[in-house]
């Protein structure tokens, strides 16, 4: 079914006076089919090449927040929950999440068109306005957010996202905030972890960081289960390193589960069923 949509581009402007900017995301709204979503690039390498001084942690955290807010609004709209009035267009939604001011992140003027697949159109717009300008002399690595999008697409269709929330696990000497969590007797923590990197050592370093994090959180007073949503490497040359990385992850001392991208559909179906049973018992 053909439907109208509107979209805006999220831009990073290091100096709003100079007018120089880098496109870092795209948001799309198709009201007739109750679709709202946003894709952002959390990589800031191009920003540092252009502007030198960029607070990478702040930038990454802010765009993740923007994506999460769009996820929340999209799932509420699909679930026919009240949104304090149906938004008129994408500009209204975008400005409610990130109001216009003199900060570095700014929305473009809205564009629009007709589509029979809003999710596909959003990905095409993201490639057109954001990814095509990435300077990539070698095969790109995938971020954790790229892996999350694989699972997110499946979770969206089953109205699961609105049940997930952030959860900070606090231990004696460390605490960590998980972006996607759900409580059923214990907290279930869903964390995307990309191993689709470039160098073999990077895979092992990342696995060791998660092993250390989980070991430090193990003495938390709150019971939890860690679900790692794994993005496997595309290159065959990294398979050996990935096997070693999984062996490291298997040493994680907390209750855990590993979910591969190829199992995203089955995982989302199972989680949707568990949530439905939990809600029926309440």
C-alpha cells in the first residue's frame, strides 16, 4: 500500500555560525501506517577529521538518546497508545525530541514522498544522506547500534520495544546502564555487541571488556540475566578470532545467553510470547 511520508536529516554543526555540518541521522514519519523511526550514525571519526575537537562520548550518548526516543514513540503509535494527539509531521516530532537551539545537533528542513515500505525508505535515505559520505578506505566495522537495528526490526513488528526500558545495575565497585531491559522475576538485560570489526585483536579486546564488566557486576544485589545479542564478523579471516572471543565470553560468571543475528526472528517471537504470558498473569 502506497503511503505518504515526511523526513528530516539530523546534522552535526560544530560551529553554527560557519554553516559547516555533517549529516549524522535521518528520521521518517508515515502517519497513515503508524510508522515513526530514526537511524543515526554513532561513529564520529568523520566529525573529528573535519572539526578536530569533538566530545565523542557526549555525541554518541546524545544520538543514542534520540534514537531511543523515536523507538519509544514509534512503538506507542503502533500500539495505538495515546501520544497526546497524533503528530502532524516529522518536524513536529523531531523538535519535540530535540528542540531547535544553538547546540551542535540540528534538524534540516523536512522533505517527503510516497512509499510502500517506510522502513526500507528510511534505510535508503540513511544511505543517501549519511553513509555515502563516509570515507572508507577499507571495509567498515559495524557498531553495536548496527547490530541492534537487526533485532529492532523484528521486535518492532511484535510490539516489544515499549516493554523495554533502561536499567542501571549497581555493584559494589561498578555500575552500568543497559539500554534495553525487561523484568520478569529478575531483570533481563539485552545488549547488542558487534564483533564485525576489522582487526582480530579488537574482537578479543572487546570480549575481555565484557568479561571484566560482567565479573564486576556479579556481586550486584539485584538478580539479572545477561542476553548478549551478537553481531558476527563478515570476514572469514576473523572467524578464528571470533571463536576465541566467544570462548572468552563463555567465562562470564553471571547467568547469560548468547543470541546470534540469524536468530533475531526466533528471539523476538519468544520474547513477545514471554511478555504476553507475563502481562496475562498480572
